[in-house]
């Protein structure tokens, strides 16, 4: 263990480095909020309500929101029960609200990327925006389909409204985030790795909003999704290492050996190579198989077939097939 005297030059340099990081984080956060407000205003003027997933809402759980590192702006646009609104050109046609939102952006000369399976992507004032037509990737796994249906149902009945720079936006409910943050972290954990920020986001979220979370509902659904063991690990890390009170979490049986294994992978990922291509992905899949088995409902073969099919069918085709099926 490295120990430094409080007046050592090395520690002095480190403090200046930290000071610079804090200033940069505060500046980034100010622009991040400005961009959210300006984007939500554009949607609002077209009668579209903007829900922000993850980032901004999670930052409000921090002692100082501007000290949480910013990332993409994740939006979910759905004004009514089926997430659609009548077309202005054809009353018989139903146009998804997310698609109307993209068209508004496109009319401003901004390119839209549709190469992803559950959201489009565009650049808004230098900030990457992910416009989610699905909350979870329902095509890659059975977990994703079940979670996506569940989370869309919660959004329709329960959400929070607040004002940012004079513009109304929406945030998911605490019960929604109790499920969504767990599924999101589990997907990253199984696919590659998660960082300490995922743990800190979870711990501070529970610390601040635990009384608003319907824990019996959350644990029941996480059990159905096959995520209860991973969820219990996240809770254990929050209690043991981040100082969150045990009473704020549901009481579940702990697996100390599994916790050690998961935490070790978070700090020192099982697979840390960088690269691309078939053989790289095959090596990553093999190294992370124990993690996929921890958080997956399906056996290996059906899981691989579903994952392969989700890459064969382009997102645009998948959405068309889904919309046609839903119209019947």
C-alpha cells in the first residue's frame, strides 16, 4: 500500500489534478443540463413530452449533482398508452412518438443513426442523444423482452414531473429504476463489465429514494428475470463498502463467495482485451460465460440463437416487423 505524507509533492500534485477534474465535471454538467432543456423544449413545442432515463435523474441523488460524470442523454418519448400519436398527414395511420421526435430533429438538418436495436442516435449540440423506442433491448434475450414490456407498463402509470430551466421533463419512478438500473447493470456486467460508477449510482439511488421503491414488486420481478442473485450482490456492495444502511434494502439471503467473485470482476474484469471481429467476440463470450449464466433466464443454445438473429435482422426491419405484428 502506498502511503504519502500530507505535505508530500506527490499528494499536492494529486490534489491539483482532482481540483481540475471537479471544475471540468461542473462545466460539463452545466452544458449537459442546458442541452437537455433545449432538446426538451424543441419536443415540447411539438406536443411531445420528454422522459430522461438514467443520467440526469441519477445525478439528483448525489450530494452535488454536478459531480456525477455526464454521459449520453437517454430520452424516452411516449405521450399515451401505446406510445403513438395520430399522424398529421393521415389520420388512419399511427406514427410512433419516438419517430415523430426523430423527424423533428431531422428537419433541423441533423442526421439520425438507426443502426442500434432499441434506440436511434443523433448529435445535439455536441451531445450524443439516444432516443429509445424500446427501454430494454427486447431482441437480444428473453430477459430483455420481459423487462421491456414491464418497464413500458410502469412508465404509462407512474412517473415524476419536474421543471428544468423553465421546461417540463419527466423522470421514471423509483420502482421503475429499482428494476431498470439492475437490468441495465446486469447487461453491461454480462456483456463486458461494469464500473464503480454503476455501484455508486445504485447505492445513492437507494439511499435517497428507498421509501418510494415498492420492494416486494421489484424483488418479485427481478426473481422472474433471473436477476435476484446479481441484485443481492449490488445491495451487499452498497452496504459493506459504500455505507448505505441495511434497513433501506430488502432482506435477502447473501452468497459471500459469489459477492467476492462479482466484486473482483468489477475491479479486475475477467476479460479486459480490446478489439473487434468474430474471434475477439468469441473469446469475450467464453471468458464472460459465467457472468451471462448468472444473469440469464435462457439456456445457452436458445440464447445464442436469439442473439445471432438480433444481429442478422437490421433494427429498421425488426421495428417494421414488430409494428406490423402489433397492428394485426
